[in-house]
């Protein structure tokens, strides 16, 4: 009699739906206009269902010694999966979440509330505008997972944007981005070239099939001024149910060779996914 039921609501930028997972008692899938956005298990916030989110989680596991709190800024909120993960794995962390869809944040707060005292504060704002107003050296981690519909907005792809991200990060901080592309990877390569203007160390994590150009898919980019723990990332991603590959160093520079950094005046959104690329059955 108390089985959870789906919730559908018009939010600021589409139709959001929360659907319970029949296999996990208090787990929910969030979709917007039919596209999966987030998966949250309220009883196990460290459970990461989506493959690309697990890869982001693997990087977050390496940004500081296990359990050490961090100051994190999340651009893009969804159902706050990664903020919940950090609150569970790094108690005491201070986190700000910036999401342009206030209606979506209200829906999530009503049905999937963050526990009191978790240190997570949500803000309704444009991601770049918030970033430009953020203090220098104020974050250990910056996670960018922002999609307008199914595409990364153009104003979050340029050197000017990346310069702001580098300014907000502390010297040992790590920038993380979820992007999506397919061969010949014009967008992904341009983003690598753009990040290389501000960061010395980069890594790319994606499924081998995506990197070989067989299909459209997600790619996680990590950037920092210090060496990333490539060995730990490689072990973690290889052990996933759907293993991924970590590219870095000379191989990644070769991959990006010839690509030009993106200027604001030339910026375009990420490619439109092919029909059904990120849909659900």
C-alpha cells in the first residue's frame, strides 16, 4: 500500500519525472523531457548507477586522501547525485550546487531531500554567471555537468570560462567535466585544447568503443595543475561492469593535436546526440 509512485511535474526547462526503481527500495531515476538526468538511492548515497557518474566518482575518490573533507562547487544539479556521494564518502565537505532550473531543484528538495547537516547548499543561477562571481581559490573540486536539453551550452566551452574555473580552484584543485561526443571528436578535441590553455595535467576517461569512434557517448575530462593519480583511476575504471580507458600524457596530446582553443565568439554547444543515444526504453 505504501509503494512509491512516479511523480511528474513541469519545471522551468521541461517536464521532469521521478520514477522509483523496482529493484532498490528508495532509489529514483530523474528524467527531463524523457532523457535520464540522475539516479539517486536515498539509502545508499554512495551508489552510483550511471556509468559516467561512476567515472566522475572515481576521480573524486582520488582528489584527496580517503575521507578527507573538500570544498566542492557543482555546476549542474539534477538530483544532486554527486553532492550526496561526496557527503557520504567525505563527511564534513562543504558543497555548493548551481542549477539554472529552480523548479527542478524544488522538485528534488520535496521528494528527494538532502539530509540536514550534509553541508550541501543549492542555488538557482546560470553556471557561468555564478562562477564569475565566485571567490578566488575557493574550491578544491569543480564539477561541470551542465546540459541545456541534451547539449553542453556554448558559454561553458570557452577559454574565458575555463580561465574562471582555474581562478576559482585552489592550486591543488581538480576540474571535472562530463561531455558527450562521437568521432571525429571535433568538440571533445576542442575542449581538450581549451583546458590545456589553463591546466598542465589532463586525463580523459571513456569507454573504448566511444574512443574508437563506434558510437556517441560520454567522456569525463579531469584537469589540474598537479599530477593526477592515473594508476588509481585506471584500476578503478577497469574494474567497472562497463570498463573504461584512461588517456593521458603524450597519447592525449596526440589526440588533441590540431584542435584550437575555443573563444567566446566562436563557441558552440556540444553536438546533438543521435536519437535514442541517452533515452530509456
